[in-house]
């Protein structure tokens, strides 16, 4: 039987006694109906899975004891950084959830010329906390024990100016590069995806000046919440761990 995995933001080690937060406790006790003595699996982002045993069942903070540790599933050999133009509401949640499941190493939300989402300081803090929760939940479900890094949103030009090293690709229906034409076997890919209205000509010029090649994904125009996920899956199948 596969045990439910729960993300916790605390150090873990065999023999450690851990008090779980209210949300994790409620899930284990009320949803899964675990009883004292039954096992669960915890992870904190260090690449390991920790088997624990429920010690007490206080709903405001259940206690567990860590009894074993084992390496979790390895990360993809292809390190993908997704630069995703901010999308509205549930679209951004979907992108973060599925990109995590597909194995991206990091996500950088970017603000492009046609981005319509506006986030003030207070709203940004709430969104970042929410997005981190989406990523953690996706790791729980998918078996990942390392959380993709989530950067704070930044202007596209600022991101392009110091984008990570690697094969740089910007999704563009009129791009000159196709996935089949990629000759190199990269270990690092930076993938830029535009907003609902796509990248503007100015955006594409900014990315091109920073070494991003225009990548086309067939004859159909994909929505922003579909485009990045399709490209990530294709890259993982060709060069990563989905092949």
C-alpha cells in the first residue's frame, strides 16, 4: 500500500519527534483517519522520504516519530527553468501544479508587455504563499521530494538580462526552431512562455537579444496554460526522464 506523503517545513531525522501543523494534522486525522501507531511519509525538500509513525492524534497538531529514511525518486537529469508570464487565477495554479508534476526545477513568474495580472505587495505575498502550497501539494502527489524553486515575479526584461545558463527557448508560433531540430543534448533548459495574448514583438526582441531561440510547437496556437506544459512534456520525453 502506498502511504500518503506530506510536506513539512521542519528538519527531519530518524528518531525525531515532530509536531505537525494544523492543516497536515487535519488531513491525516480527519481525511485519512489515521490512528496512533499507523505510518505516514513526510518530506521536507531535502530529497529524502521519511517514514513516520503517528504518536498522538491532537487535531491542532498531531505528533509523529520518524522511524526510517530513504532516498525518494531522483530528479530529472534535464533541469528546466520555466519563465511563465503571469496568468489569471486558476490558470496559474494549473501551470504550477502540472509543471511540478512534470519535473521542472524552478519557476520564474514574469511580467511581459501583454500581461494583464497586477499584483500589489499585499496581494503578492498572499499569492506567493498560495503558489508555494500548490507546488508542495503537487510534490506530495507526484512523489517528488525536492520542491521546485519559486521566484518572485519580475519584469521580462530583468529576467532575460540575467537568465540562467543553458539552452534558452521562447515559445513562438512563428519561431525558427522546432523540438525535432534541437541538435544539442542539454542538461539545462530555460523555457519562456507568454501570457494569454502571447509575447509581443518587443518581448520577443528582448528575449532574442538575450539568446532565446523562438520555439514553435506545431501548427496550432496553444493557450498559456497548455503551451508550457506541452513543451515541458516534450522536452522531458526527448531529453529528460519521460523517454
